[in-house]
């Protein structure tokens, strides 16, 4: 027998957790939340420093890699996406960044009406509990998501701030406040020394309600349509193929790769791809899977003259104790992230908003456990990551087959526009300028990457192509807007269809200025209000 629910949400990631909470709060409403990954019970998810194991082991990861591309020397570059309850909010670096006010005003000017900064600011405030506790027009104090400043005692960061000031860069007490530009302590969605994921903040309290059901380890294979209305989903669980019916809406919150993939498998997408794999075409929508964007970045790294507190902490016996302390008490070294400073900078004075983000790290990615006589310590160092906030290059997604178990093909088209490479190059030079100042002399050893011999434009560009990664912020593959070419309308409804919305990063028209998790939480809270209005409208 096919089960019936008012709303079926596909994906228990950041957006899905918010939607499940908000929609299940409505009386006489049944909500089903489906997640392909497992429950988020692993202790490494809870402990902030646990990402040092989660990332290299690709734990709870969908395993998306871009197809080899000549622009990055034929490399495949991973695109870490969370396959677990909480989605990427359960495995990300927890940086708490809203973006720039201009991002949302740009969305509104370009057709995403109702998404200006004035429109979205109330939702940013409503979802957060900012540690300062000072009431102002920009920050919230009573929301589910905890936002805290990183309090790393490493003296390196004080010296770096002094060097930045001498280089002409301003300090900013709160880049999520009145203005974004400048440098300040990093903010993280960490509360009580533990990761505050969307699952922790929104979903777990909501699961106390009898009208919300979560099913993990459940892969949705297609959306069921009757004519132009979405009426349910087909999914596999425990070796069985099952169906569930949505009396009101199916809501896709599976992310920038999986949401367009599922639409294509259901017959909505670029017709040439669907026909190629024998999928019945319900609507030819070329924009589905197009407009892919991500934040390219590199890492300028240095050897360290002084010893970071991470080096002695990572001795096997000490880090074991620290992980246990963090898990049970929410205190100690394992609750600290090795990112002390975050900055937003304009690469040229004439542009209106920052186009570079800098993430300043007190350690390098080579950190590992060590023990005398068994494994040598890692080489101590520090680094600064320039992140290109607004790439002009656009990628695309293509079906690999008609099998929902086959991951979609990802073509990022990095540096398809030469301006992207030029802005990142300027980011490298900016880092060198402020890190080479005298204030950094007590800490700075030799430059490890790209190295002192890499100086000219061509040399920096070549190094960038060989070393770049992304910040794991894919967006735009089901973009909203007001024009007929947009996939979604500004209420995130799939154009030409009824009973279906897409609520996740794929709906963003372009990239916000910074990490994407908090903007996704905001979008889901705003979308939930639109869904509630539709629920109670005459």
C-alpha cells in the first residue's frame, strides 16, 4: 500500500532539516523526510576537530569528482558532499558566513524578486543564536543555530592582524554584521564545544513530533508525476522498491548535484540527455544541470619558526584524551578549529564588493597523529587560502546513465574565463604582501607553496592550475529567477509544474560571498514560510 503524507522532503541535509522542522510544526500535517545516507551518530561528526579524519577518509561523502579537465592539468578534483543526516552541515568546516548584502540585492535585481538583503536579513537573524548576545539589527540571539567566534590562543593570529593593519587592511569585529569587508576572528557553527549541524539544531527537536518521520539509508530513484503535477516519490530501502504519495508537495533538498540529477531521472531536464538514456521526456528544461558554480581556491603555505599548539596536541596519547574530553565535556583542544582569521577583500578598489575571501590557518593540512619512535611529527607550518568568490566560469552536469545509483557527471570548467585566474593570482600576491611584513618575522619560515621561485604571472597561474581545489560550495544548477529560462520561480517552484519545489543551493542564481551553508539555512527558512502561506491560502 502506498503511504500518504502532506509533504515529502528529499534530502535531510541543511535545507531538508530546516524544512522538516518548520513544516512539521503545522497542525494536521504529515511530513516524510528521506535521506540516502546513514544517521549522524558517529562521534567524529560531533567533535569539531573530527573533520581531520572525516575529510581525508571521505567519510559520509557522496564521492563526487569532476571529470578530468585540461584547465587543471587533467586532474579530478573532489567535491565533498555530505551523505548523512545533516548533509554537508555534518561534515563541513563549520565556518559561519552569511555572504555580502550585495549578493542578495544582485539576486533580486536579476529576477529573484523577494530575495534582496532587506528580505532575507530577518531569516538570517531568526535562525541564529550569536554568542555576543547583544541585540542589534543584524544578529539574532534566540535561533537554533549557534554561532561563536573561534578563540584560538595561537599568538600567530595577533601578529597576522598587525601585519594586515600595516598593509592597509581593516579589522572588522563582525563580518556577518553591518559590513563584510575586512578581517576578523572566524565564526563557526559550534555550540558548547560541539558541531551545531542542521540536524542538531533543527531536526532532532522536530523528531519529537509524531507527524514527522525520518527514513535514513533511503535512496529516491524518481519523482512521480501525474501530468504536470508531482504526486509522490519512488525509493529503495532495505532491498525493497517502495512509493510514497505527497498530497500537497514534493520538496527536493538533495543538493546542487543530486536535485538536478533526480529531476533528470524523472523526465525533467535537457531533452537530449534524457533521450540518450531512454528516459521519457516530460519537459525539456535545458537549465537543469547548467549554471554550475563553485569557489576555486589555493593555499599559500609557510614553514613555522615557532611551535603551534597543534603539534604537541597531536601526539597520539594527547589527542586521544582531547577527543574524549571534547565528546563528553565539550571542552579542550579538540573543540578548536585551526582557522583563526577570516577576511573579505576587493582585488581592485573600483569594484563594489569583496571578490576574495581569505582563510588564515595556524596549521597546514599535513596534520597527523604522531608518537615518539613510532611515527614522526608533521612539519609545523601555517597558511592562507585565497578563495575566488565570484567566478565567471560556468560548469554543467550530465547524466552518466539512467540508473539512480550512478553519480552524475560533473564538468566544472574551471578558469574557462581568464579573469578567474587573474583574481586568484592577485589573491596570492596579497597574501605574500601581508605575510612578508616584519610583524610576521618571529613566526614565518620559508615559503613552502608555491615557493619563492614562483613569481611571474605565468608561474603563479601554472601553480594555481596544478594545486587548486574548491571550497566545496557548488550552486546554481536549478537556478531561480523571473525569466522563462529560469528553472524555478522566486518561490522556488519548478516552472511549468505543480506540487514541487527545489529548496537547496541548486536554487541560487549565483554564488554568495563566502561559505554557502548558512545561506542555505536562510533559504530553507524563507521557503518554509512560502509553503506555509500556500498551505493556508484560500
